[in-house]
C-alpha cells in the first residue's frame, strides 16, 4: 500500500533556541541555505508524498508562507535574470505535492498533534516526520527506505537507532522480540517514552520517523496524558502493539537532532562541508581556525 500523506508536527514553540525563535519558527532556522522544514519535506517527497500536513500554531505562519507562492519575488528574480535563484525558489515544492495545515490549539503533546490531523489522514497508512531530526543519506532518504520496507510488511514501522545509555531519557525507547526478521527489520515487543537509565528496556531510540496504520488514530482517541503530562504518540503505539504487530527499522544514514544546539551546529557544519557551493570554503576556514588554536 502506498504512503502519500505525511504529518509534520510543527506547533512547538522552540524555546530551546530563544532568542532566535522569538519571532520565527524553529523549523525555519537554516541548515546552510535551507530551513529545517524544507529538508524534511524533501525527504517526504522523495518517499512519495503528495500531501504534507503541517500541524501548526498561530505564531508559525512563516512555515505556510515558505511553501506558498511568492509571485512578487518570482517576478523580480525573473526580471533581473536570476534564473538560478528562481529555480531554487521553484524547487521548494515540486508540482503535484500540496502542503495543507491544521492547527493544534493547545500544546498537549505529540500524540495530540497527530490526532489533530485525523480528518486529513482518513483511513490510510501515513508517515510522521519530526522536523527536529534531520537524517542524511547520500542516495536514499530515511523515509524512502522505510516506505520500501512498508510495502512488503504492511504493518506500522518505526525508525530507530542506538543511543548512548545516558541519552535514553530524551527519547522513546523500544524493546524487541529476539527473533530477527532481517538485519534491519525487527518486531517490536514494547515501547516507553523517555525512561530513566534503570527503566530503559534497551538503548534503541525512536528517531522521529514513523509509518503508522490508521488504527493508531483509534488508540490516540483514548490515550491519556503520559510522560511530561502530554498525550504521547509513544503510549498510543504501545496500545496499538496489543492489537497488531509493529516493526522497527534501523535506518541507514546519519541523524542530527537539531532540537538541541549541539546537533544543530553539527548539522550546519557537516551539511556545509557536503555543500557543493560552500563546502571547500568552509573546509578552508576550519583549517585556518585549527591552525590558529
Ligand atoms: C519525541 C518523541 C520521542 C522521540 C523523539 C525523537 O520527543 O516523543 O519518542 O524519540 O521525539 O526526537 P520530543 O523530542 O518531542 O520530546
């Protein structure tokens, strides 16, 4: 079954990046020359998205504007013959892909955000991408890798990666059945949101990439407040596990948790070094800097 709808929860206020995020959404912070949100939309489009659903907040209109046409800007670029820039602007959203948005009126958690998109998702499997996390792979994005696996499995699939034990308290952590299905695909036995080191069933963390069957919405309808007083997607996934199998997928690629300063800086550095326009200059700057210290 195809996965064409992708839910991107973007209602969070991004307080970790204040003062930068006082007037602009954290998802509009740039990694090199593109805002974070554009990377994840590109990842969804590569995976086959035709509908991107932003679950957003009234203070974050810039996100909708980024994917809307700006005819004035396009006309100016055209008149000045700046074709390369015009091309970059056009590439923000390919033909045939639409961005729609729905408001999350209260900050009640990730599970609640996904439930806000219920009427748009309807009765199909759908993707969820958390824009705080960028995943780089030189050929095939994480979501495209997952869609390929999902087309064989037809069960919910959660992207995971191993983290140091001291970081388990930052993530959803899964436990697995011992019978390995494939090298990268395993059947989930349990999932818990932000456990302590003592409670963590493993160090395999949920990385912010999900393909979920629509039954998750039935679970979310009755999910109560969990960790941090929020309605957690993790708890609804744990409920879904009681009704149908769920699999984990250890993706190929490098993840950058841009929700934290260190991950954001590392992403700018490494995406910058890979960038064909600025990579060489950046490397030169680093070498000069290292020479000075
Ligand atoms: C959310 C999820 C968590 C997941 C994490 C990935 O937490 O609730 O399960 O591991 O994203 O970044 P948040 O970072 O929103 O607190």
